[in-house]
C-alpha cells in the first residue's frame, strides 16, 4: 500500500514537470504552437539573412536606361553580399501578379519590381507572400510598409539642374529642348530642374518642351520624330528622357542640321551611359542614376529589420551624378561642380515640378 502511494506520488511529480515544461516552451515560442505568424510580422525581421534577390523590369535590361540600371544594380548588389540574383526582364507593363508569384516561389527574401506601374500589385503580393519589395517613385511616404514595402524615389530635379547648367553654358542658338517619352514623375522633376539650371547661367534662354505620348518609353520612332521637330524649332541641345525611345532621340540629333547660330546639335541623356553607342559624337553628357548603392543598402535593411520605415531618395550624394565627357570644357565642368556643391550645402534651392503642367509653368515664367 505504501509502495503504491509512493509510485502515485512519483507519477504526479512527473506529470507536473511535463506540464511546466510545456508552459515554458509555449512562452519561449511566443505562442507559435497555436498561432501562425502573419507575413507582415515575419518578413524583413531583424536577423533575416538575404541569400537570394530578384528584379523584374518592364523592358529588356539592355536599354542603357531605367531597365538596364535596375538589372545591373541588382546584380552588383547581390554580388556585393554574396547572394543569388534572379533577373526577369521584359515583363511588360500589364498585370505582373503571375510573374511575381512565380518569383516568390523561388524563395527570394527581397524583390525589386522595377517600374512605377507595378506599384499597385507589388505591395499586395508582398503582403500575401511575406516578401520584401520596393515601390518605385510613389510620391508619398504612405507607400512604405515596415518590413514589406520600401518606397524608392529620386531627387531628379537636382541632377536635372546640373544638366541645365551644362546646356545653358554650351548653348549657341539661344534655344534648348526637353524631350520626354511620357507623363512621368521623374521626368517632370528632372525637367523642372533643367529649366532652373539653364536659366541660372543663361536667363534669356528659350526652352522647348515636347512629349512623345502618355507612356511611350520604348517608342524610338516617336522619339526621333518629336526630337527632329524640336531641333527644327531652333534647339541645338536636347535633354532627352525616354528609356528605349531615347535611341530615336539620339538618331535625330545625329542626322540634324544645326539651327541658326549653332555649329552642332548635342544630346544630354538620363539614367544610363550611352557612350559606347555614340558613334557620331553627339552625346554631351548624361544624368546618371546608379542604383547599386541603394540596392545594397536595401539588402542590409531587410537583414536588420529597417526595411520600409522611410522613403529612399536617390540624390547627388548617393548615386546620382552628371557624366563628365571629353566634350565638356574644363571651365564649364568647374561651374557644374560648383553648382553641385551649392545644391548639397543648401545654398542653391532647386524647384520641384511633379507634372508636365508644372514644368511648362516654369518654362513660361521666364519666356
């Protein structure tokens, strides 16, 4: 009888020990034995190691512009941290949900949906799949979602200002032109800055503004057509913003007869460096956008849990700059460097235009 009581006491002690251990385990796991963590609570959490990233672009990554810079930036960022990079270029401008879902299934911890047209569907898939993604030039801090969506924008007006200073100093005909492929926030920012920069050194300069279409990013024929019309209107320097359509813009510059007062027509590009394709020697410069520093930083933000907390702005101190070619005299380049320093220290305030309407208002204010 006493043996039976002792055995029962031992069993009771064991049961209590198991129960206490279960309680401790439940507390240590944060209740995960009964609840499933939502994607937003797990994605991008501190300590996540990024071993694979992906980038998706609407056009092929060989345009020396937005698409190519996105692809090359992602590859360089991945290489910098020893991660794998999946490239999905040429995805178009339609609904990319199926492509994003396929990419998500391949297990990346970070995806760069590299087009503002993807800004509706990408955040939705980010939340559904629990994968960190960027949103390009959304124009609002509300686009950020901690650990899931990182808003990416440019202070394109500052790079445009430097291009404007260059155009104002190199201009001979008294007229320059801005040619854009679309109604695009970044194009408007850069165009507004260009107007201000040109007039800072040539107050009476005439500025033309022409647009190919609403979203004619790849329309090279259209780019050639409208650029030719701008040159016939007297412009001897063209600031072209177009991605693929900019090849048509360059062709128009290459074949143009210089307007009265000028002995040559020049082209200033944006985002990439087309020097290797410039067989006619018309590329004066380009406002470069190097995305590798940001993309590398984005990987770090995913790993330390700070992704999606505030918008990132590409600017003159973190990836944006003006291409120095041998066609730019050294004294003019010195003025450009002085302007850059003024922008960075705040002594030069560059106007911000966010639409073609605002760009035209800046142009008309000085003509």
